[in-house]
């Protein structure tokens, strides 16, 4: 028997609406280390997007390397396999690879090719051992494939179009699977790890960066034949299986956007027996910092819901819940932010985003050509206001506009006036 923990999309160093999340990531990694020990895991698979950006901060890198050292100290026989995702720099992921191998950690950031045009598959095959040191499985560790790595006539291993990205991805998968089948011995399982978008998988509302700009980027699950006992996927933040129980996205361990608040955030415990998958079980990740999403709703409804939010002023500030407020507006509310801030006064909550949902206006306003010089600022403001709100501005709004415009004119006149000599 062999026990694996599959996780992905840590996004260490993420800036969340301008706020750092080191405390949350540190709490997750501490929980993960405890989970590995409790489950007596033989291997940890991290399927890409380890960091949030290609040039992560020193603090983000410290989180990763401190975790690897701690894991090796606590679980000396644990195998760790990391692959680069589309947010990562493959070269950066591989840079400390010689040192990490001494800690039983294998970091794969890119693919390479032999002189005859074949994939250098051997470097992507990682043995997974049990507590006795016996190889029980092979991990096909396939980092995110960038177009430059898998396209071009020089890499064509068949009849595929030389610049077809999806065909290049298929070629890499086929050659790697062939090499793994030739390498394994009877009784050893094959476990594939990939950072990709599979056909039919559900994406997040807002937080996942397209893997390839403008092109067809999703690939077929048929690239993972039945001989592969388990497929550990990264890239999509929603935990899910794709077609079969053996093909899974673990999902991100933390919500990376307010749109992901309701997702189940988890890691997956995978049990193998011989060449076969026995079970894949989701382990929920505790949320170290709560995240609230209110609305969209009218302002009074939003303010009432804000009043019901639980908070603990005794908590350290970096554990205060994150908050997004979405307000539906029928008319402009100039002091909207002030009213929301007043409702939050004294509460241990961190408002990160205030979204104004404007009404849809029927008709086609402002489509005709206009002469801006003839129209003038005040008329232009009136037309813009009516186009946005569906009715002309009232006298009070126009008075405010006139006053603000005069202040701007006075300021410009003051700046350009010559100083007395």
C-alpha cells in the first residue's frame, strides 16, 4: 500500500486586493505538515502554481523552503514532488533542485528534448517509495507546458502540425506514458501529475489566469490511459473529478478570490495497492481567515447583513476576516463608502472591496456624434449622468457639479498666475 497527498495551487505570496496573505499560507502549511504525519503519507504531490508570480518575494520562498525542511525533519522517508504551474517560473522552481533532492524533494519546472527530438522522459519520472524504501509507484511529473517548449518543426515526432500547441502537448504526454510503462516493474503503479485545463472541467468565476492567451488550451482526459492509476491535476481552483474518480483537481487549499468562498477547499488522500487505485478521499482544509461576501443587494439590506457578521476583536489583525460588499444602486449615493465604513466601525473585519452595481438603462443614449466644444462641460455631464442613471440630474447634483468645476478652474488659475516681482 502507498499513501499520497495531492494538493496544488498554493499561490504563495499572493497579494489579495493589495493585502499579503503570509499568515494564511503559513497556517495552511502547518496544517498540511500535521496531516502528512497523521496520515503517515509516503509522498506529497504539489501540482503547480506553487507561487503566485514568477518572481516571488523572499518571504514567499521562505515559506516553501521552510516547509520542505520541516517535512523532511518530521517525516524523513516522505517523497515530495513539485511541478511548475503557469504562474511559476520553471527555471526558478528547478534552481535549488540539487539541494532539494537531499531532502527527498523533486522539483520539475520544464521539459527538455534529446538530440534525436525525443522527450527527455527519464528526468520526469520520479520513484515513489514506501516506508521500507521500496519503489511502489512512479510519478510522471509533467510541469506546465509553454508553447515554446512543445511546438516547432524541430520537435515534431510525428505528423502533427509543427506549430500546433495542443498537438505538442499530446506528443509529450504520449512519450512520457510510453517511457513510464517501459520503466515500471510489475506491481508498481503509475501516477501522473500535470498542470493543465482538461475538457469539461469547471473554471472559477474570476481568479484563474488563462493558460494560453487567445488559443485553444484545454486538453483531453484521453491523454491519461487506464494504465495510469491516478491523475493529480493543478490549475483549476475548484476541487473536482473529471469524468473518472482517478482523474482529479485537488483545487486550491485557500480561496484565492471572493468568488471562491463557497468552494470546498481540500487536499486529496490517495491510496494505492499494487498498480491500482484503492481510494481517493477529500480532506477539508480549515480556513485560517474567514472570508465574507455580502450582496449584491440594496444598501439597507447590505448594512443589516454587515451588522450580523460575527467578529472577535481579540484576534490578531492578520486573522480578521476579509470582506467584500456589493451594493445594488437605483440612484447614486455619494456617501456610500462612508455609510459602509460607519456600519463596520468597531468591528474586527477588513473591507477589501466595495462594488457598486449600477442599474441597466434601456435605450441607446449618447450614440450620436456630438461636438464637445459646442456641448460644454455642464451639458456633457448631464448627458453622461442620464445615460448612466436613466434620468437627468436634479438641481442639487448640478449645483455640486458647478461648485466642483469652479474649484478646478480656480486651482488652474492659481497655478498659472505669475508670481509678483
